[in-house]
C-alpha cells in the first residue's frame, strides 16, 4: 500500500506539470511572438534567450511527466511496482539537471533584463493577463510588468523544489531502517537540498548583477552587460585598491575580472588569472599573460574575501560550469591550478602582438606544448618554457609570394633557434644542421631547390650564418666540387677542386678567388704547376709535365679566338717519369688535417656526453631521425615533421646506458656495437649516419676521383677513432651513474680496439665510395692484370702448371678424374680446385680481417693439396709457393685484385704487420704484379716462360 507522502508527491507533480504548461502558454509563447502593436521585432538577443528558456521549460515538463507516470504506476499497483522505481529516486540526477538548466536559462533572461525589454511598451495583452499572473505568484508583487513576468516564472518553480525536499524527508521518516529504498531516498534528499541552495545562490547573483547595471554609465554597461555574467564581488561593497594599475572600481564576475577607471575598461579572463598570495596579510598578487598587479585591502578580512572569491571564480571558470551545489560550499578552500590549457590573444606591442597562443600555461606564461598563430599567417607549434619557445618546435613563416612558406623544424632555446634543426625554405632550399642564436652555426647541409637554375649542395661548417671552416660544395651547373676551407661565405684558404671531366686542382683561395701557384692534374695524367683562372685555364708562369715525360715551362695565356697559347721551353730529353708520380699523386694530404676536418660533427656528440647524456638534449644535439630526404619536401600546409621521439625505437637514454654496462666483454661488445651502429636512433648510429653523409658528399659522384683516395682512406680511419672515443664517452657516463669510474686506456690498447674491433664494423658504411677510389687509382694495373688473367685462362691445367714452371712432382694429377675420351693435357680448372674456390671468397667480404683469413685458408689448401700429392706433410718454400699461388690466382679470376689488395693492406690491423698474414698479402701482391708483366700478357700456348729467372 502506498504512503500518504507518495500520494502527495503525485499531487505535487500534477500541479507543477500543469503550472509549467500554463506559464508556457501564458508567458513564453507570447514572448516569442511579435507584438502586433509594435512594428519593431524583438532584439535577437532577447529572442534567443526566451527560446532557450522555452526549451528548458519544455524539457523540465517532459521530466516532470515521466516522474508523474512513475508515481501513477506505483499508486496503481503498489504490490508490483516498488518504491525504488520512482523517477525521483532511481534517476534523481536527470531530474535535478533539468531543474538546473531551467534556472540557468531563467537567470540569463533576468540578467539581460529580457522581461523588462519585452514588456516595455505594455501591450494590452499583458495588461489583460495581470490578474492571471498574480494567481501564479507566491508573494504579492507590486513591481513592473517585467518583474511580474519573472516572478511568475520563478516562484512556482522555487516552491515546487522546496516541497520536493519536505515530502522526501517525510517519506524517509516513514521507511524502515533497512528498507531497500532508504539509500535512494537519502540521495534524492541530498540532491534536491543542494538544488535548493543552488537556486537561491543563482537568483541572488542574478539580482545583484541586474542591480549592477543601473549603477554603471552607458559605456561600461554596454560592454559588460551580457546574459552569462554573474557578479560575485564589488569593490563598492568590500573596498580594495589596485597597484600599480589604477582602478576606481573592481568587479569580479564569474568569468571575468574587471577594472574600471573613468571610461577605461580593462577585462581579464579568469581562465588566465593566477592568484599569488602576498607576504602582507592585506595584499595578494594577480598574474595575467601581459600584466601583473596587486590587490590591497583595508584589513585581512577584506583581503581574505577578495582572494577567496577570486580563487573560487578562477576554479569555476576553468571547469567551464557553475559549481554545484553552490559556489565555495566545500569544506576546504580550493587552489587554482598553476598549469592550464587555454587560448589567449596578446594585445600589447611586442613580438607577440596580436598573436594567439593556444596550449599549456604555467603561472601566466606559455609553458609546455602549444601553438602560436600570428595574423600574417606565421605559426609556431612546439614546446614553450616561461613564455618563450624552448625545446622542439615547428614554425611556418609566410613569404611575400602566395602559398610560399619557410618551415623551420628546429630546437629552440629561450625563443631563439638553437642546436639541431631542419629548415625548408619557400625557395625550396633545405638546410639540415645546427643553429646558434637563430643563425646557422656548426655543421650543416644546405641543398638548393631541385629545379634551381644553379643547383648546388654545401656540406660543412658554418659560423654565424655563413660558411666557415672545412666544407664541401658541389656546383652541379658547372660540374665541379670544391673541397676545402671557407671564410665569411667564400672559399678562403687551401682547397681542392674536382671536375666532372676528371680534372683536379689544388691551391690556395682568397676571397673566393684562386691566388698563388697551384697544381692541376688532368684526366690524361698531365701535370701543370703554376697559376690559373677561375675556370682552371692556365694563366701566367707555369710548367706542364706530360705523361711521356716531356716538360713545357714558360708563360701561359688565353684569349678570345686565340685559345691557349704559351711562350716557353719544351724539354723532350727529360727522363721518363715514374708512372705513379702524377697518375697516383694524392691531393689534400696535409692541407686539411684529418683530426680537425669534421669537428662540427664530433663536437655536438662530445657536448652530449660531456653534459652526462641528458635525455632532453639527445635530439637537440644529435639530431632527429627523418626517414628520407624526399619526405622533407612535402606540402607546407602540413605543419608536421617526420621525426622520431628520442625514446622511440632505440629506447630511452637510460636504457642505452644500462645496455652498455651489460656488454663489456669482447664478444658481447662486438655484437652490441654492430647493433648500435646499424640503428639510426642510437647515439652511435646517429653519429655514423652523419659521417656517412659527409663521406658521400666528398667522395661520391663528382668526388669519385683517384687523386682523393688518400684523403678518403685517412678519413675512414679517423671516423673509427672518433666512434671508439664516442663509445668510451658513453661508457664513462654509464659507469659514473653507477658510482664507478672508467679505467684509462693507453695508445696501444686504443689502436688495437679501433683496428681490431671498430674499423671492421664501420668500414661497410664507407666501402662503396672508398673502394671506387681504389678502383680508379689502380685502374691501369687492374687492366693489365685482367689481360694477363685472360691469356692464362686459355691454358689447360697441365700446360699452365708447366708454363709457370711448377715442379711436376707437385702437380695434383691424382685429383683429376678423367673420362675415357679425356687426357690430362686437356683438363682445365680442376687442379688446386679447393684453393681456387677458397680464394674466390676474397671479394665476398669487406672486412680486412676476413680477407686475410681467406688468404690463410687458401695457403692452407695449397699446402694440404701438395701434402696429399706427396703423401707426407710438406712446407712450401717461396720458390715453390709463388708459381702455385699464381696458378690459383689465375684460376680464381678475381676482378680488380689490385684495388682489393691495396685496400686490405691500408685498412688491416697493424698487429698483422710482419706476420703470416702480411707475408701472404705480400705474396698475393707479388703474383698480381707478375701477372701484369708483358710476357704474361703476350704469352702463347707454344711458348715457354722460365719462371725462376723472374723470381
């Protein structure tokens, strides 16, 4: 059976539903209609507010009807429908929310004086409805018609909520202690009690705000009078002064702090107001993005009122909704968050004038991640610290031409570009490298636009925005590459010029011009020593040495229609020159000390290690990973960068250092270094990738010139030394973090580790360009060698062994398996087959150590074959070994053997010098040289070569 309280609730809902319907038809519907006596329509603002109130009233009526139906079902079948199914008890939040939205819509109309404006002309309709309106009022109203309308819409609502609370309390008292609906009723009592307090506060604030408009002059009223404003505090009520700013009156609204001084109005968005307690109990400070000022009260109580209300208002503004149950009803005083995420447009003159910042703030300063947008189209997205760009950021700077931007993807320090960055300019030029104080500084690569009239690439060092120090410039239009020193954006100091036609020049530059004598090496190995013009034409005194040894010394010149002319002495009686004097002459050695060549690449890594490998500096100092240069030139409207976060892929810096400590044993260290160097996101891998770029910029393409082989070879060795030093630096930091120290390393140990451990791991990264230089340097010898191999390959095995004067008792005829129609004299490529197959592996690896191991195994196979033929163990003397080795070399048919031998010798570990590997490499080189000789290249089958006369 239902209780009387439930019946009373049903009656209450019936009355309120009918009242809502009546007020809607009596008041809200007419307010939405134009006054037939007035030709002017309602203002758009008033109409919008009334429409919102009408919608809220309709929603409240829908909720009341649902509550009414649930009560009706309960009263009709109390035994089947439980008390907990009532809408007021099972979904009180939904009911309360509908009441909140209604009171908020009503107070918006009240603050904007919508009712007064709508009834200003007192139409006959409103006069005729005055008696009906009074029947809705709880208290008698003698005010204006607008006031009467407002009270008719609010008083029934307030009375209804009050009755809710009383009836729910009474219902609670009728329930047993352990009734299933006991907790639901208590929850509903609490919610509706809070709603009652919220409504009182909302109405009080709306009345105070409405009253405020009458105390303001027209201009402040027009600026501040908005429906959403609610006055929280007025300095006329609790006096306060503002310093250093001046203000006659201070108004605190629920979303804005206002300072009034005459006709001057200064407003501050509360989302961007920070309250900082002062040392004086009568004062506290206000921080905003562009101004700081203090509030001074007459006594601590007044200060506490203002500070508390400003703090509460800031918290409410950040939440974006009014506090419920009421503003500041909590037991603890709220603290406004120091970190926020808000948008703000700067208004004061300066570099941020009219720029809009949207992102994270800390104590009134952009701090964290955010976006800056200027009216001219300039944008900046990235990290900020204390109001300045700091950390990684991307900036778009519009150019004068349409749809052209400079895009800077860089690291910033205190508002200025610093450390590593990638810049894509509106001209389609791209710079990848380091900055200092906003200028290119340190190592960097500048690429011209692909379709530029004079395409170029500069790879090298910069100073204060200009090319300075060692650098490589490729002029694709002229087909030449400059390798050398720069100063103030000009070639200055020693330099080497390599042209696409194979001509090389080495000399001195001053102010981008050649000065003094220089050396010119032509493709045909002619050598000129003297002075030149800009396009490498002989000019002035000089000497030409021709490949045949003739010399021409005198004065050279050129002119239009004259070509090159000279007046000098031609010497044809000179001795033939050493074939390698000009052909193999190396340029640049000594002019550019290898230790100082690429300090701009090594330097940032040393700085990173010297700072203790901080994670936040890894990307700034070592650069970020970009998958390919093609992806750099993507449409500029995408404000993004294909970079990887320092923690991605390779793990955090801490993980890298910990892994170092776990791989200090030789085998584990080799495996670790191989993995680290192959990972472009590991610090060592990043350093290696940059060194590869410098190597390719110098020696690939136009730079593939035999006269640069010496430069390249010593550069690879230096890179291995620097990478080992980099590893040692990382290991030192890792040990220091564990409270340990790194033992000192002597020069012998360092050289052993560099050549024995690191160089074989590094060499593959440079091998393509380096081996090409060796090929070019030994091209002539390799050509002669190939001719010798081709002729020797015509011999059957026995004839070749006989031709090489290999003693017959060493011939492995037992290994030959002949068919019935074969003879020993016709068999080819069968003798010493295991040794031949072993030697062919010499070119399958780039590791000098593995090449030497192949030689050792080949030597072992030759001796094993001979021992098997003799039936006993036999050590070959040099006189027997060389002919056999020549046989094996000729049958292995290794291409470019000279380049392979010399590269192996230059790059092998010095520990092998004087040992068996050195001896075998020397023997292989001797075979190579003998095969080049004329009697090898011109040998014929009927002929005979007495080899012992040649050894």
